[in-house]
C-alpha cells in the first residue's frame, strides 16, 4: 500500500515546513512517502505546486494576488516560514533524483486546468518521466479522454463520491465528482479511482459511508486500483472548499478508529495528513 502525504502537510509535527513547500516535499520523499500535490497555472504559463488559487493563505496574508497574476520566477523567489514554493518542473526533478523512493505520487488536476491547452502542457512536462510513478486524478471524462490520447500509459483516476456528496459539493469542485455507476461505465478511461468521502451524512438525517466492503468489491471486480483520502482531509485540513466537517476526524481517537477500518479494506493508496500514523496502523494490520 502506498502512503501519500497531502499537500506537504504534517500537523503531527511541531513547527514543520510550510504547506506545499520544497522543503516539506523533500523531507517526506526522504522518509519514503509518496506525494499528493496540486497544480496552479502562473501568469507566464508555468505551473506552481499550490492548493489555493491565491497567495493569501500560503503567504499568511502578505500577498493576496491570484497565482495566475504572478510569474513563476517571481513566485519561486518568495519565502514563507523559511520555506520555498516549488514549480511542477522542479518537484518532478526532486522525485526523479530520489530513486530509492518507489512510491507512486498523485497529481491533482483541478477543474480549471482540464482545458486541452493546460492538459497538453501537463502531458509535455511528464513526457520524459516514468508514468508508473504518477496518478493524475480528479479528472472529468473529457479530460481523461484527452490525456489518454496524449499518452496511453498515463494512470488516470476520477474522484468517486457518494451521490449525496455529489449533490452538495460538486459545484465547489467544478463538477469533477463522479458516481460509482458513471465510473464503472467509463472503465476504459481510468485504471485507478480516487475515493472521496466528504462526510457521513445522508439525506433526511441518515448515515452513509463510501469506504466500505461493498464499494471496494465492486471496484475490485471491475479491475480498478483504489486510492482514497482519509477523513481529516475534509475536516481539519486548511483551505477546505465546501465548509465540510467529516465527523470521523473530530478527534484523534475517532480518526484512528476509522483509519483502522479503512486500512483493513486494503486500499492500494491512502492520502493523509498523518502519514506516520497510517504507516504504523498498516504495519499492525499486516502482522
């Protein structure tokens, strides 16, 4: 099972490097973890590795410009908490320069970058990179079809969500959330799935879950590899999109209990803010 950090975050560590910084990514790679990271287009046509569309939160309020209004060289000169921002190109170089880390990595292609011109640039950046090391995820059907046409070896994944989460949150993702049925109908485009459970609430105050044996069995039966995000990514991670609050991340005891269940299902990939904790739980599950 691959364990991926989320945006370079590690809230378990006091005074850790800044989110999505060169330093945080390099440290996590050196410890054997894979990376999940986001791309944002810069003014000069480059790609910065940042989650937000503006610099306000990454610079702790010192600069509120949109990333699309800043050139890549200008961005890379900035520092926050003694950490540096990083470009997509540089991060790929860092990953390639660490051959002992064989983990897969996940590149989040947000909806605004799923236009053909952006997808072509992303494909070009990856042209000489080992495609076995990367998943491109959160892809709508047309974007997946376009990338598949650029390189049939790309590993592509949709964001698969519960129907009630799709109803409530698809607008904030740019309509990238797909149902299980839609994903199964488009198996030829995707070889991975990225399971995305936003909370446990169903309609009419009911309860639901996406991470369960039924979901896993259907996806395994269709030949998918399964990645997922742990509950705190929709509860305590900074910069949440939909104001969601996953109850299984209300405290660490509750989170660990759900993580034990999730690990027992045997996903191929877990993306988490707590990589050391997940690694420890995975070892216990395997013993």
